[in-house]
C-alpha cells in the first residue's frame, strides 16, 4: 500500500520551518518570563554569537512571535518581548521541557 500523504502542507512541517533556527526555541524560552534587552538574551544563551542572535531575533520578529521596541536616547536601547502569538507557545515550551525531564 502506498502512502499518499503530502507533508508539504503538514502543520508539523510548518511549525518546524517556523522554529528552523537552532536557537529560536531557546530565545522564546528566555523571553517567556520577561522583556529582555539584547545583552540580557545573549548572556542567558551561552554559545550563541551576536550575529546569529541578531539574525534569529529578526526572523522571530518577522514571523510575529516577538516584538522589538526601540527607545530614544543615548545609548540606544532596544527591548524584545513575546507577542500574544509568541505567548501562546509558552504552554508548548513547558510541555516540551516536562517531556524531556520524564525521559532523563
């Protein structure tokens, strides 16, 4: 019997594409508790380069999962936060963490 399922339109495939970056879920987890500045995010994710963090933040913002708020003044200050769409992922992130703890 042949399987004719088209995985191109599969919701799981779409979610994986949304979180395609290695660090995206970690960034969302860091932002799930507080609004954070770039440096705060960077410190909480050891091993991520500033360029990769910048790229991943831009992609998450373009996907509507986080917001970026720039403040006037010197030095310039930028804060990142989850949008309502991004916050809707918090239960999923908690579930993933709980699932992993069960397997350890």
